[in-house]
């Protein structure tokens, strides 16, 4: 196998110098470089002539060196009486020292360099380690799991509520007499005037004025009762006056008790007035009067004048007109 040529070729088997990438320096250029070098060397020799190195320079012989005085040997220090550190009484190294030295020789150099600490450094390192261990113990001790006891079930009891003082309300006017509801199928009427047994009488529901006069023993002899409507239906708690002055606020039913027929002389009782009496009120006709009587029959009478608003056909304006003219 042919060896690789020292000159650059363009490939295997090619002649030396066939590589076109190698730049060739011509002979003319070499001669020019050599001539320039010779010119520079000649100028340097003209400016700085060289001394003849072959002729030695004359010089005086050097004086001989001074002879030092004879030294006196210093007295040797007496050997220590006791054994040295790490040695026994006979001067041999102690077993601990031998073991330490043997271990040090067997350790690598980088271990010996790392472990060669000063005592102060070792003390500081020990303090840091102790603090780190203490902090670690405190951290894990505070985060240890602890047994937790389940809370006891306590039956809840409602808290006692203290009664709050009620604000003092202003005194309200007491309503008028509330008619008592009939017990069972009976009504209570008051028959007074010129009758044989005046007083309170209990009659069956649906009784009329004639039944009340009959229960009172009838009208006395010469009493004029032509203006008394004996066919009128009685209401519970109604008062029938025969042949005498009417009580204030009671309308004369067609001249009852000897009075002349006409408009009511006082406030009309909503619980005892008839359709004819209610018809005499301003703004109340037969139909509205019948509604008032029907409401009275369904609800057991009027407990206050304000209930008149609930009657069908009575608004705020009509109620304001009727309020001073009626009573429960």
C-alpha cells in the first residue's frame, strides 16, 4: 500500500502539486525577498557595527573570596525528660498515634484537605448542627398528629324570651254597647212603657212586636198604640217603647209610643233600626237599607260604626255623611 505523499495532491494517484488550491510562490518572488533581506541586513550592520567576538576583552583578575572564620558549634539542647506527645515512655509512638497516622496516610488527599479543620471551625460547625437538629425536632413535634375527642351532643333548648314592655297605647273611645248574639234560637228584647209586665223578655227568633207585647202582658187599657207597627220583625237587643217618650237615639217606628211619624230625632241604631228607619237617612234608599239589614242579620249586628264600610254600596264619601247620624 502506497504511503501518503507529503505534498498536496488533487486525489489518489495524482502527481504532487496537482492540487490547484495550493498557491505557489514563484522563484522570482523568492529572489526578491532574499535581496530585500540582504539590503536590510547591510543597513543594520552599517548603523550598528558588530564587535569582534573572537578577540577577548582585557580584564583584571578577580580577588579571591574571603575565608569565613571557623564556626563554633552551639551547645545541643538537652532532650526532654518526659515522653513527647503521641509517644510512650520509651520513646516509641503511642498506638493511638500510629492508628491515626496510618488512617491519615490511607485517606485521599482531597479528604485530608476537607477534614483538616481548626478547632474553632469544628466548634462553630457543631453549634450549627445542634441548632438545626433542635429546630427540626421542634417542627416535627409540633406537627405530630393528636387524638381529637368528638364533641358531645347537647340537646338544644329554646332560650327564654324576656317579655318586652308594650308601648302604652293611647286610650281609645269605648265602642257602644255590643248586641249579644242570641243563644240558640232566642232573642232578647226590652219592652217598656205602658204595658202590664215591662222588662226584658226572651222570645223565639223571628218574633215580631206583637209577640213582645203579648209576652209583656199586653198594653194597658186606654193607651193609644195605633202608631206602633206590631208586624215589625224584632232584632236581638231591641227596645220597644209603648205610650211613652222614646229614649235618645231611637227612631219612632211609625209613631210608636204616641210620637208623630217623621224623621228620626237622634242617631239611628244600626242594630235596631228597620228598613223604613234606615231609608230616612240621607243618601240611603230602600235597596241600601235592605243591604244594611242583611249584613246585620248575617254578622249578628254591628259592633262599631266602622263596620258600615263593609256593607255593599257604601263608600268613603257616603260613610262620612252617615257616620254622625248612626250608632252601633
